[in-house]
C-alpha cells in the first residue's frame, strides 16, 4: 500500500489534473487507516469476549466485521473450542479457507480436551495430509489425551511421528511422552525416554511424571528412590510432586519417609495446599498413624471432604470402625458436603455388626445418594456381609444400573451365608444379563458348587473362567481345588494343585480335607507333612481336616500326636470341632473310655457336634449309658433335631430294650419332631434325578424297579446278605428285605446303571449317612456290574470299585 502511495505522489508532481489532488489522497489514507484500525479493534474486542466466555457476543462482532484476518478466525474458533461447543467450532473451521497450523492445533486441542479421541486423530491425519506440520503444542494436546484415557497404542503412533520428524530433543513433547507411558503402565519406556533427555532442573513436570508413574504402577519403593534422586539433583518439588510421593509412601507403609517428606513440604511452603494436606492425611491414616493424620486435619483452614474420607478409610482398614463412625458423625454435625465416596467407607465400618447401618442407609436416602452406583454397591455389600440378604436383594433390585461389582456382592453374599442354591441362581441371572464375572465371582460360585456338589455345573464354571481370559488368582485356584475334592474328583483337584505357582494354607487344607473326605486319610497326612516342609504353617481349620482324616482312617496314634502339636508347637488352642474329631476318633476305634476322659477334660463347653460324635460311637458300640448322656445334652442343645432321638431309639432296640425305644418314638411324636427323610440324587446329562425310599414317581420307575430286582439277584449270587439291623423292626423278614432293597441310594444306583454310559462312574449324593446295608450292597454292585460308584453321604465320600470301598469299611 505504501508503494502505491509513493508512486502516485511522485507522478503527481509531473502531471496536471482537472480536479484537486490533495483531498483525494487524504480520503484514501483515511480509508486505509480506518480499515486497519477497525480490524485491529474488532480483533481485540473479539479476543476479550471469547476469553470471558461471551462467545455469542463475540460471534456478533465477528459477523459484522467488514474484514477478517487469520487472527479473527483463529480467535472465534478457539473461543468455541474453549467452551466445548465443538460443532460450531468445526463449522467455522470448515468455512475458513486459509487455515494455518495454529487453526488446526486449536481445533485438535479442543477435541482432545473433551475426550473426542477418534475425531482428534482424524483431524491430526487430515492436518498432515494438507501439508501442515503439527507444532509441539498440537502433539502435547494429543499426548495429554492419550495419557488421561490410557490410549497407549495411539501414543506409540505419535511417538513414531515424533522420531520421524525430529521432535526427539523437544523437551515439551518428550515430557508428554514420558507422562503418557508412565500413566499407561509402560514405566520402562518412560525410563528410557527420561534418561535420553538432558536433565533440566526447572522441568518439574518431567520429574513429577516419573515419580507419579512409579507410584501409579504400584512400585512405591522405586518412586521413593527416584524422589531421593530428584532432590539430590537439586530439582524442587511442587504441589503435584508431593501428593504422588505421599501416595507411594502409603502403598508401601513407608511411614518414616513420609514424615521426612512432610518436613520437605513445610520447608517448601506447600504446607497450606489443600491437595498436599489431603495426601498427608491419607498417608498418615493408611500407615496407621492416626494422631499424625488428625494433626494435619486440624491444621486445614477449610473442611476438605477428601481428607475426611481418607481418615475414615484409614480407620476402617485398621479395624477402628467405631472411630470411623465417630468421624462420620462429626462430618454430619459440621454440615460438611458428604459425597458418594464417604458413604461406602462408612458402610464398610458397619459390616462389623454396628447398629448404625440402618441409620446410615436412611441418611443415604435423605441426601439423595441412593441412586449413586458406588453407594448402592456398598449397601448391597454391607447387607450381604452382615447376613441381611433380604435387604441386600431389595437394594440390588432398586438399582437402575448394575455392574459386575453389584452382582459380585450379591453372589458372594449368598454364598458366604450358606444360601448356595440362591447364589447359583443369581450367578445364572448375571450371565443372562450379559455381565462378565470377575475372579471374585468365579471363586464364590465355585465354592457354592463345592458345597452343593454340583460337579457338572462346576466344570462349566471352570470352563467359563478359562474362556474369559482372566488371570488366574489364588482364590479361584483354591476354590477349584476345593470344588473338585468335595465332588470326589481327586485327580482333577491334584491337577489344579500341581499347576499352582503359589499355594497358601487354604490350598493345602483344601487338599488335606478333600483326601480325608474321600477315604484317603493316609494321603491327607502325607500332604500335611509336605505342607509343613514347604514352610506353610497350619491353622485352626487345617487341624480340623487333619483330625477328621485320622478319625476316618482309624489313625488313633497319629491323631493324638497332631492334637498335642496344635497347642504345643503352633499355639492353637483346640476348639469344639477338634474335640469332636478326637471323640469321633476314639469312639470309632472302640476307645469310649478315652473319649469320655477327653470329654471331661475339655477347655471349651461341648457343643452339639461333640455330643453327636459321642452318640454315634455309642450307637456303633452299644454303650447305652454314655449314649443316654449324649442324647440328653442334644435334646437341650437341638430340641427339634430328630437325630438324637432316632440314634437313642436305635441303641435301645440294639440292646433289646423295646420299651425304651417305644418311649423315645412317643416323645418325638408328642413334640412334633419328624425324622428327615432319606433322599438321594444323581445327575445325568445336566439334569438332577431325585429319589426317596420306595419312590415310584420317576418316569422310568418300572425300569428302575426291574433293575433293582436284577441287582439283588446278582449280588446275592456273589455273597450279599441283607443286614436286617437297618430295616424297620415291626415287619417280617420278607418285608424287611423289600424295604432295604428300595432305599433311595439303591434306586439312584439302579437308575445310574440304566441311564449312564458303561465307562462312566456313577455319582450319587445323599442327604443323610448311608446305611450299613446299602454300603455293603454298593460294594457288591461295583464288582457284579464292573462299575465305579462314588457315593457322597452327609459325612464323606465312598469310592466303590471292584467290591471294595475307599473307607476300608471304617466309616
């Protein structure tokens, strides 16, 4: 423009014009200057309105501008981007034909900031296709998005671009890469990049990224080591570094180092920063230093809900539930803004049986937090763990959105409260709902399968776990060992056990108990020896399994040794369960005097289990006097349980005291006590078939009874003689034989012979103890029909093969 004016003025001296020249020239100058001033002032106004969020007013100014330059376009686009109005920003972007790298960077940064990853990367590709080179700020925006959203693959692509286009020495970009790799759990790649850079003592972001990366990757000790190195290099920490290193101290309980960091915080002048203070409270609380946490909490100018939450969580983790509830009450009294993280921590403190649970629930409803998924999940978990399954289910049903945690809390709650059938049903509903189980659910449902002896379903769950791709955990593997052992599949239990890289006391105990229940007591003892040799210490439950193994294998001397080792070697005081096993051990071997002596020496009050063990021994050995004592105590402890009445009646009958037997039966009738009917079931093709004595309700009843007749003929030819002691006494011999032939377990085995493949073992389960006659018959059947029969009664497994039982007839 100046060139045009100069030439025009120069020529005007040599030429004559019919009009006055000076006014015309002045008009041109005024027009040009006015246009320039107008655009400049409009841009200033546009910038001011955009930065203060008045984007609609800025748009009006933009629309009225007679001339717009690149600054005008970039400013208005950036204004829309900063407010998240990306659609309008994109429309303006598309309408601007002279886009520069700044324009592209502004829009890409907006999409990155608002998490629109696919559109951000699409624009990044288009930017390069149009020949624009991304700046360090463009790359920084994309890397921040990758860091925040865990987009490691995208970050690696950006890393490739950085290397190809010479950004490797750009500290700003490389710092973004270090931060992204660290937060995406690729800390080794972050280390490599960090070491390649020349250390910049002023670059707090780079050093903090490494400290944070180690901390977030669960390597608290490495974070502490790096923090020391950082200070040795003279790099000052800031309000972002301190919370990260304090989190690392919490994770490894480095209380002393945390106190040193606290000193650094005070010297650095960050002691009043709310984020740093909150991290200090969290560190002290998690390390169990509640006085230190309280001191920091009291110095805070404002009540910070995050700090109070940290304090409550720390109390709960260290089993100070009452203190946690007291803190919560103080928060409520101070009218603090309780959030959805406060309530779950408080509800965890209610799990120990506090009466405040319902009042906390009421407050949750009043404050409107009931619909928060985090709070609802905590409510379900709290009610389930305290055994209030109805409330747990009611909260669960009301939840608008259920996730895997919601289902896990319910499935686990039902399983832990012995409602195993309901647990299985809810697990099936969970799968129908399309929710993928986690390791906790798998462990719980496998435990339920073990208790219900649902072998086929347990195998399906095992298969689902393998297909899920989840990492195997110790709890899942322990549940698998227990499930297969309790379902009589010792080979499968062994396979899981052998494949385990880590074993704990639960693993060994599951196998010890499993072998004992399957009639292999000596093998149980060998596993115990191996357990001790491995350095694993037995616990209270281990000795129950061990003594159970001894009692079911007649290992009296071994039982005495282990019973003494409990207190003398391991400092475990015997409980009623251990005494019950020992009394059962002595009773089975006919040493009733020792059983009686031990009973009188007990350090704990005998419970029903102890008296039942003694009564069973008296039934076997016909000791009426001791049997009466045991039964009398059971009448008080379990007044509606038919077992002691039936057992005592049998003892009277066995010694010929028919009046006594009749008196007991009459007493039962007067009290309305009925004997639980014997029930046996067998699973064929994923369907459970149930039988009771003399049952004719099965669709194949005719075939079953025909098979029974065949069975009785064949096993009698092999030497089987019906044991009339296990038949009704008020019948003739023929009637007694028929009654014995149609016991539920015999009906089940007959159906098994009819419906299962010749090579498959027949698995039968019974709710009561198998009777002596059926036990004898099963041995003969296994030999006569060349079939392996596995029968689990209420006490243990019996593996029948080739005419022998795994219990060695010691049951």
